[in-house]
């Protein structure tokens, strides 16, 4: 932990970051002690009123009660009390701004300029033209009642048993808490089915076992209805009741997977165009640095992939609320813009029905890291999308099927959001974190990027890259963005992430549960 500054005079540029000209606040890059004079602040020297932790906001000028407060050149809330210059600006004096934001569609469209250098990765060619970055055998469960049996089957392939199959990344049991008690035609049942189908047909799946109980409302035999499966994907379907119980099903499931292993092992990586990659972006445990370092650097990497003809997806609808105007300005059509606005209106009603508002989204960890309102959090979160045109809006777990930037409607809860992205086809996930998330997501690798050097050093065994160097002054945003892009290509080619080294990702399969359960 950086030691607090002594009560003295410090150069403003050395200890804070001003994100846009005219901002009312700056972000502290080290702990500041009350009484410290910040020399050279935009409106003149400022004396820090009370201790301000790194990542938190300090006022650059006096702000009247009720006045808007700007960061990133955008309004992040309104003062709930008079704020003196040098004061700590946070939840005690900053609240939500519910005013209408100006909406313009397509005015910031910038057609992607194709990359002059065509990049490649080493992936698994699939018979339907897609490319996988991993070679998993998946056990997709139709209902929670088959979850324990699925885990028992997968457990038989842990440890040295797969040593003879070095080109098989593992056997993953995808278990969940639903599948029965649902109205089959309801939104909740359709979302569950779509999620399971997305995983079953995922390019990173090289073999598939579908496992059910036998009497559930989403029967195992119907999970794959309407899905065009690849010719090169071996599939077996079992139900516990028809097979003779748990023990008999475990034996049958193990035998089915053992029969798949030689076929999966025979697959080899080949050179593939970077355009074949599908990138899922997510953030969790965000802090005051997320929108300054890791998120915009990831946005830069996303733009590089899109320039190659690849696909990238932004998610977490509650965490673009208040910053949606920045996405709408890049929408390729009114139809795309209307689809995004429709999802936001749905979320307003959804939150209201639950007795809350979308400003409830910032977590205690977010606030401890310096974020105050959902507007502030969203402005930083949207930075993950870079500057590319918004070509599509997709509902949860729908296919990310167009080159360019897609927005997927997901909750902000990380495992649920990433599950939707992977179901939509993301073959690599990049996850930014300020406080220190440890999320993995089989069958797709999860690259975790720390927003600040302190978190990276403290949790080095759980982080893949350190974007805090941007604030430290040892790397530019573009430097880190290019490093992320190179890491995406390396991981897509088989380099393990720290999450994979720890074998994380099975328990983080968490489909979004909606609708009535009877």
C-alpha cells in the first residue's frame, strides 16, 4: 500500500489524473492527506480538505448543492451538499443525476479501417467454418437434478487420467440451478434453453454429453432441438431414469466420453485468421482506475481485433446505463439504437419491480475503490468498447454473429454476464478488475487485467496483465492496448491463463434465471 502523502505541497500532475478539460474532479493516484496543497491545479492551487484515498475523487473547485459534477467530460451525478475545492467527492456528497441525457444516433460513426498487417492465431478448425481456441468435452445438464451426476462423471477425468490426451483441454460439467418448474414457453425457459444450446454448439467444444434426469420441463432430448450441430462434434444424450440411476449413468457417461477421447485427441491446431476470433469483454470489482487504465486499453485492443475483421462484444446492461449516449452515437442504424434503448427501458422496469433502481448497481467494493454513482461506473465500463461502430444489439446468449462491435444484454453480475457472452460464442474473454476478481469461464479462457499496480502486485498469481503501468507512467494506453491484443492472440493459440492454471471455470457457469418458477 502506498504510504499517505505528508501534509505538504505536491505538484497536481504528479498525484492526480484530470480526465477531461473542464472536469470538476480529478482522480488521486496516491493516498492524499488532508492539508496537502496541490500546486498547479487547473483552477489554481487546491488544499486537500480531508484524507483522499488513491482512486477516489478530489474537487478542483467549489460546487454548489444540486449542481452537476463532471468527470470524463460527462456528468457523473449531482452534489447533495455544498462541496469545497479540495474536498473528497464521494457518496456523502454526490448523488445520482436522473436528468434526461441528449440522445444522438450515429453521429460518431467511424468506419473501421482494415489492418494493413493480417494477424493469425493457432486454433482448431471446425467443420462449420468456426475456429476453437480450446478443445473441451462438455457435459451439458438439462436440469439441476442431473448436476451431481454430471460432476461425478467429470471427476473421473481429473488428474493424470488425461495425460495420454495432451490435446484435450479437459472434461467440464456445466451444471446449473434450474431446468424444471419453469413454464416451457416462458422467457425464463427460453433464455435457459438458448444458453445451454450456445454452450453445446460452442467452437471450443470438441465433444458433448447431454445429461438429464428424465422428467424435467426442459428434457435432455429436446435441448438440442433447432440447433444445427457440427458434423465433427460427437454427441451422446443420457437420462438418469432411463439409464438405471446415478451409478449406472456415471458408468455410461464415462464410457461415452472415453469413446470420444481418441477422436478429440486427434485434432491439431492450425493457423487461423484473427478475424475468426470472438472476444467477450467484461469488468468486475471495478475501482476508480478502471475507466482510466484497463478498460480503455481493452477498448483499444478490441478496436485492433475488429480492424482484423473479428468480433467483439460489450455486455452488462446496468453498467452502460447513463453512458448509453456514447454507444448510440456510434450505432450503425436507428434500428440498432432503438434495440439498445429498449433493453435499457426493460431494465428500468425490472429494477423498479425489484424495489430498486439501476443506481443500486455500484457494489461496496466499487465504492471502496472510488466509484460513487452508476453514471460514473458506466462511463468507465463503456470504455471497454473502444471507438468502433456498434453493429448489433443481442439479447442474452444470442449469437455474436456479425464482424464488429456487438452489445449483449446481460446483468452486471459477473458469472451471469460472462456465461451469456460465452453462450453467444465468445472464444476468448478479457476481464478487467480493480479490486481483484478471480473469475474463470470454461470452455473459453479468461484473461484478467488489473487496473492498478497495487492490486496486480498483491494478487500477481491471479492476474495476467497489469494496466496500472498507465498511471505509473511506465507505459502508454496504446502500449497496454497492444499488449492485450497480443495476449489475446497468444491465449487463443493455447497459452494458458492464470485462471486455467487453477482449473477455474466450471462453477462460474451461471445462466441468467428469469420468469416464474412453479
